[in-house]
C-alpha cells in the first residue's frame, strides 16, 4: 500500500495560487456574436482588461448576421470594401460595447485605416435586435450611415470637428444641407475651388463623377480623375488642401494607360505618399503625409525634407 504524502501548509498555498493563475487566464473569453455582446463585459482595470466584448474583426469572421447587416448598411451609404482583413479599415479597432443612447440599447464600436486613423475611420452603433446600423464615416469627406437622431449623431460624431480642421462636416441632424450652386455636396472637398474658379465637383463631372479619392491626410486629399481634361490616358491628378479649401493639378509624369496609382510611404513608413508607376517602376511620388506634417508642426519639431530624402534613400 502506497503511503499518502501529506502536503505542508506552504505547499498547499502554492498549489492554490497556481490554480488561480491558471484559471484566471481562461476566466474571460470574448463572445462570438453581436447578440451575445449586449451582455458583454468591457475591458476595465478591475478585470485586468480581460473583458468579454468582441472586436469588429472577430465578428466579421464569426457572426454572419452582423457581417451582413454591416455590409448592407455601408453599401446603402455608398461605402464598400472597408471591412474584413482585406478591407481598407483593417487597422486599430475598438471592441463593441453596450451603450444606451436615446433610450435604446446599442453596441458601439469603431475601426480605422492602419497608419491613417485620424482621417479614415468608421464609428458605428449596431442593434442586434433590430439589425439597425448607424454610423459616421470619414474618408476625405464625411457621410452618415443611416439617419441617426441628434443624440446618436452627437455620440458618433465625437471630435470630428477637431479632426477635420477647416473642412466642416455634415450637421448632426439627418436633414440634407443646402447644396452649392453647382450641385456639389455641401461642406465637402468637392466644393473646393481650383484653377479658373472651378470646383472639384465640376472638373470631376458632378453626379457622374469620374474622380476617386486615392489618399488623404489631415490637411491634404489626393484625387485622381480618370477623364483627363487634356486627353491623358492615365488621367489627371489633383491635391485638395483643406486649410485653403482649394485644389491644384499636378503633373503625373506619364499618360500611359498601363500606369498605376496607389498609396505608398516614405521615410521607412513614417509618411504617407501617393505613388504613380509603370510595371513596378516609380514615376512620380507625392509625399502628402510629409506635407501635412509640415503644416502640423513648427520650429525644431517641423520635419526636414532633406533629412527625409536622405533617410528614404537608405531604404
């Protein structure tokens, strides 16, 4: 017969401590659906930031109902390809947490573009019971998802005015603002005037717009017009300046129909750029992120272009 080993008091407390540590690591797992999230526990200091509320990326994979409701609402607002691992808003995100707004219970969340959270983001409210989605989306211009009442709109809007600086954003009320004489959406970059006094809305073709926003920063928005005024097969390239409410056309360096335009970066990813190239060869690069930071800072904190170029050539 084997002799039973009697644990000392110290050993007992050590074993109990290990059990608590092991169990605590499994104490909270994030819920898998939006319906469950109504009862979730947000990350707090009290629970060691080990809450149960899900991230948008988690729901995109695990909750087809939430995914369908979100994508449907976004598409109705003219917003596409922003969710999921391949979407443009695949950067930092906040968990969906239960809130009560306007006497109704919602899940509140947000997500943004990697490296460009201040200028490209979505804040949203979601109701699992009614499948309703309300949101505030910013990417060069601001637009509502759904028609949020004043209280919900105030929450969604947050500090958007500070982010937008000189570019006012839509009213918190769902009523449509008065349009400028040329029909451009009020309080957007499309009202900005350029050469000859024409607005971006006019040069882009108005309702039948041939323009696409390529990238934007706090102070600048890069726009490509696929219908060139001079017959360039690649198109015309504009940069809109928020602080002066104006736009300027830039030479693209090529008119090849095979040329590409995309977001890039300089200075080892520190500054956003717009790159134009052909067959993998860079033709033109517009460092709008650097331009924006030059507006942002002054004195010794202001970035030096010579240092940026020198460092960029090393990578």
